[in-house]
C-alpha cells in the first residue's frame, strides 16, 4: 500500500471516529509486526520507547523501537481508546475477553477497502507490514543497506526473501522484459 493510500485510509477512519480501525492501522504499520503479534500487544508494551517480544510465527525475539513521533501517535491512540488498564490487550474483544481474531480484522479491512476506495489488490492485515517496508525502501533510495535492515526487522532468514516479500524482485524481473525489443 502506498503512503498516499495509507494516509487516505487512516484519515477516513479518524474522520469517521473508527477508533478500532485507526488504532489497528497505525499500530500494525508502526510496529511492522505480523497480525498474530499485533493482536497480542498490550498498552504497557506499546507505550514504551522500545520493547521486546517473542514472535509467535518464528519464535524469534524481536526488538521494536518506537520513535518519538510514533510514541506521540500511540499515546493519542491510548487516550482515544479511553485510557484502559495498561496491561489490557489493545485489540480486546469485550464480549469474549480475548483479542480479536485475524479473520475479524481481515473482514473489517474488506469493509474499509470499499468504504475508503483503497486501491490495493490484496488488502489484508499484512498490508501494513509490507507498507512499512516499502516506505522505508523508497525513502532510503532503494539500497541494499535498506533491504538488509528490513530483512533483520522482519526476521527473514535471507535478504532475497525480503526482496520477494516487498515485491521488489517482481519489479526487477519486469524491468528485464521491458528492456528487450522484438
């Protein structure tokens, strides 16, 4: 998802007072975590300068650093959510007392895509994680250094996985075909 599409989404969610939607979108992009880890976050972790968690999918430790600007955004989200107990799940389903499910969030995202006319092919909870990487990649001149850092953030075992994950490899392969005249 492009930066413009992301801003269109969060602006729409904010203007519609969709606190869950705005919170999920900003937290998912700001942490670049998989949804399984986003849904298990508590406010006490999110509101720190940095926190460590054990990724559910990989079992690897992941250190998240929260910039000052992002801290301010997360602090505002905390207030928007009614300043709940710090040890509460951010995405708590009040009926079940458990975090929302991936399926529920993906269902909401389909509604958001339509309502806010989001122009992304496969728009799902994973879109924010990829958007984080694409934004960093683009802002840093599409360098190998940027890919190496993103590979570490994503806990990918190889930079080629990060390249494929962000769609960079597809772009590079398409460029080969564009150069050929027949």
